[in-house]
C-alpha cells in the first residue's frame, strides 16, 4: 500500500506546542510527516530558519518526521516531496475561513491533494506564533509555549 505522507506547511516563527500537538496527533494517522517552513526572502523572519529547523528536528528525534525549508507554492513542494496529504491545524472560525479557500486552491492545483485538518486541543488554542513573538520581543520568557529549549 502507498505510504501516507503528510506535508505540514507553516511559517513556524516560532514552532509552538500548538504545532507540536498537531504533529504528535497526526503521527497516528500518517506514516510520515514533513514539516515545511515556508519562507520568503523578502519577508524577514524573527527566529532564524536554520535554528528553527534544528529545534524542530530535536523535538521529534526518533519519530518519522522531517523538516524542510521551502520557497515555492505549498502544493508543488508537497508533491515534490512525495506527500499525498496536507496537514493543518484549526483553532477557530478565523482559521477556518482562510483554510477553506487555501485547501480548495491546493486541490485545484494538484488533483487529489487532500487537506486534513485537526482541531486544536483546547488548552493550546490560545497559542499563536504572533503573540509568542511579541512576548519574546518584550523580554518575556516563552519556554512554556515551546516544545524545545531556545536558551542552549
Ligand atoms: P501560517 O503562517 O501558514 O498560518 P503558522 O506557523 O502560523 O503558519 O501555522 C501553521 C499551522 O498550524 C496552521 O494550520 C495553523 O492554523 C496551525 N496552528 C497554529 N497555532 C496552532 C495551535 N495553537 N494549535 C493548533 N494548530 C495551530
């Protein structure tokens, strides 16, 4: 049978416990998960991409999880990487509105590329990369929101 490979795209600036929860739960549905950090050279990141790749790899050591950085259309890179599903998390209706259109477009671009959504675990729903970035920028310790240690 064909391996079930999911491509989990995002900015992951930073990758949070909310993202980790989606990946851990998806590991019971898929044989392999590829986390794709989308980056655009004209849009500066806050957390360096190379560091983020290492931190995510550490988080899933020993699990069938790969991490890649990409600068392309998500649907194209997913196919290039051999993925047959896209994986996304849904926190609220705002996420839904956006995800709905993106999923339709991705399926239009690549016939049969299905997006699988996991509903956020309630205790992680308030976590967003944007808020965590702001906390960090103004000197707040963000360790509790991250599945890896950024201080080593
Ligand atoms: P993007 O810039 O593509 O929205 P993000 O890195 O913010 O990328 O998020 C990647 C995916 O993870 C999205 O599907 C988003 O809805 C989901 N996500 C973000 N935060 C959480 C969370 N706390 N719980 C579950 N899913 C989340």
